[in-house]
C-alpha cells in the first residue's frame, strides 16, 4: 500500500485537525509574533532575560503581541535570536541576532509599536519580500538543505501540536497501514547511512533485526554525543524531539520491537527534560503505548541518562552501560541486532539517523536519493566551531565541498587570518590542510583523505594554530576516555600522548616522529572498538600534512603557532607601551609584570607562567604585548630593585 494513502480508523485525522486549528488561531491572533530561541545555546547567551524584557516592554506599551518559544535555528553565533513576524508593518518575518534585553525593549518600542524594523539590527528575512531587497542574500538561508533540521527554530519543542500542524506524525499514521517489510524496503531504497559516524546502511541494519525470529526486540536511540565541540544531537532533541521520536516508532514498527530507549547523557538536562515531556505528550495522544493510533502496535519508550563516558557512544559499550555495567566495548560478532541488550535483538541508531526517517517515509526514497550523492544520499548535519565567522549548526547535502561549507556558508576565517586546517570527525577525526578544501563531504571521500565523517563535529583552525598542540589536545581526550579494555588503546594512547607532550615541551627527538607513526599503526590494528582504531588519526594526519610543525618543535625547539608554553615567551614592546597604564600589572597572577624606571612595563621571565592574560588586558590602541618562540628571543628588561610605587617621591 503506498505511503501517501490516508490512514483510516486511527483517530489521527482528529488530532491533526486540532493541531491545525491551534496553529490557525495563533497565526490569526492580533499583534506581532515574536519567535525566541530557547535551546541551550540561546539560554546560555541570555535568552531568558531577553524574553523577560520583551514581556515587560509589551506590557509597558500596551501592545498586543505573542511570544512563541522555539528551539535552535542553527545560527549559534547570533544567539539570543528573535524572529519577529509583524504582518501589519508590511514586512516579512525578520531575523534579529544578539537580541539583548536592551535591544528587545528597543524593538518593542520602534518595530512592534511604530512599525520601524530598525534595519541596522537586521540579519536577514526568512521569506522573500521586495521591501527587504537583501532578503535571502545571507548564504545560511539559501545554501543549506534542511531535512533533519527543517522544523528546528520554527516550532515549540514542548508543544506536540506545533509539530503535528507542520506535518509531524503523518508519516507514522500512514506507515501503520503498510506492512513492516515495506517500511524496511523503503529505508533500504533511500540509501540512508548511519549518521552516528560509521555510515552503515540503515535499511540493512533494520533488515537484520527484522529477520531475527525472536519476538522480543528493542530499539535504542543513541544520543550520547561526547565529542568536543559537537552538539547536533542535543540541539535536535531540544528543538524538535518529536521528529526523532517518530523515527524511533517507525524503526520499532519495521523491526517488530515493543520497547525503545533514548540513551542521552545526563549533562544534557534540557534535552532530557524536553524528550521526556515529548514522550509523555505522544503517549497522551495515543502515538506511543498500547494500540498506537488504534493499530495492533504496542511500544513503550523510556529515557536512560548516561554518565557522560565518551566510550558509551560505541553501541556495545552503550548496551553495557544500560545493563548496569561499566561501559566497555564487546567483541563483535555477534552484533547488537542479533544479540544486544539483555541478549535480545537490538537496533541502535543515532538521533540524526532516526530523525531522517519521517521525511523519507513521507516523501519517498526516490525523493531522498535526489539529495546528496549516489553513494551517500541525503544531508549531513555539522556543528562548525573554531576559527570561523559564523559558527553553528549546518545541514547540507552530501557532496558539498569543505570550501563551500567553511567559506561560503560559514563566512570564512575572521580577522583576515588565513585558513590552516579543519578537524573533521571529532577527537578521532583527522586534520586536513588547505589542499583538501575541495574535498566533497561524504563518508568515502573524507575517509580517503585520512579523516572521517564522524558524528558531525568540525573544528576550523586559522594560521595561528599549532597542529602539534591540536594532536596533544585530542589525544589527551581519547586517552582519558578509553575504557581500558584493550592494551593497545589503554597503554598505546598513553605512550602516544607522552611523546607528543614531550615534543610540545621542546624535548622531542627525530626518532620520535618514526615512533609516533609506528605506534599509531599498531594501535589502529590492535584495538577492539572504534575509539582505539581511530584515536591516532589526529597524529597521523598532522604528521602527514603538517611535517614542518613537527620539524620546528623537534629541530628548532620553537612553536610556529606560538601556542606551546614551554617554547614561547611574552615580552612588552616598549615602543608601544603607554606610561602610566597598569592594565597588564593588575591582571598578572604571579606579579611577573613590573614597572620600569621610565614607568613603562617589563616581564620577569622567571615568574611568568605564560597564561596570556596580559595580552587580553593590554588596550588595543597600544597592542604592546608580544609573544615569541623560542623564549630566548624575548629581550631582557632589568627589573628595578624596588618598584616605582615603593620609591619615595622627592
């Protein structure tokens, strides 16, 4: 039976009509609509204070306006954001970035009350309109292809009717009229590959679980997400939990599961609260629980809070965690689809994978295959952070190049700096140089370049980055997060980290570079799970693509990026230093900064801990603090026997 056939005798039509009526009432309510982002990034930037400011200003001016809380729209650099839809003004919905309480009061006074949108504060409009000629010119609005994040920033994640009014759960209602195998076949035909990092065909995994003869099966949504700088899964659960939930129900129906678990780390309290509420709302409407929408399908969904171990993102370690054991990887086969949680067939999919299912079922596999590439259909969601003008969440079709993503969509490198590298795939990914900027973003192309898709973390680095220090940072993370089961991972990563740390301290030797390469290969070949197998990637790719950085540290005992503390020194350029300015003196934690007899400043190298606070404190108009490598390049400034303040003024 085709997926587009309307379901019968399910009661969903009544639910959808209620949702549409609520949506219509909200749109037709008098006054402007203010959509405020209330995900973690927004709240951390002051969105709660912004909402209070809007409410106070609306009451002060006696305005009729409605505040609609939504999730993250992906423009994390612009938080807290507000989209103001004021039809009476004649303008389209307008996107305002960095809406502080003061700006909120100003917009209420001039735009909501008087119809003046204050264009100097506008980032763009969300719909085309001749009144704002630069509408859609901002690349983030027109170069993305949103499938997973389509409703993020548009709906209230805590109101299930918002999601239903936008077409949510209609794929589920139609799916219940189809045989489960037909659903599996649709997912297989779509070519969807797991978005958790491995890229295994989702439909194939479902088929293996569906073919298991045992009746008791489970579905687990993996929302552990422990990569530094990655927050895609958290944002989806905070901004549109019901799309992931609908995908979970679809997976359970397809494989014959009666129980599902959302595994999310406890460090995501907002995501935990919102997904828990979403499950309760779905259960109240008959979308979860016994006889879903009047069918014979039963499904109970619960939330399990993980303790924040990075290794628990690996599916067998995740299972051990749920069972009450320490999260440690288990030899495969058998695979979880055959022998998973408590020995039962278990399908484990990432949040982004499951959130891709409802659009596929609703629009069909052929539609999905038109997006992306032949071998990697669909979209990829990345959290782009680091040295980039517009960091945030991006959803692009597979096959878009790194250059397009970093420079065209995210605005390139700020402060007129040059691009140096991009770390893709989290702590186990690889650092790629400028020569790889035209590499298509897909599983196979990135693996061929020495990196990996991973779960979607991407760190952009400018010319001031020390790739040796980057390797040290990611190795330190993976070494600490190793479960300790494998000797190669537990001890091998420790020795890798020790060698790299020695190099950053200027104590490296030429033979260390050969040892790093050989030890990395042994760790990759001898480790049981993906953590150990990919942990050496940062070392291998930086050795391969940035040999000059290692050569400078080993042979010249200097850090080209002026990052590694033992290899740098700070001094004050006396030509720029202003007399009487004590900004650097007050911020120094070790009193290494002193005042000379000319009332200019100097740095005592024996006391300096190279924290860099003096650089931050020095007024930009002076720009007097310098960093050099090696340390002996710093000029010597004699410290007076007594400070100027202690001397008696004649």
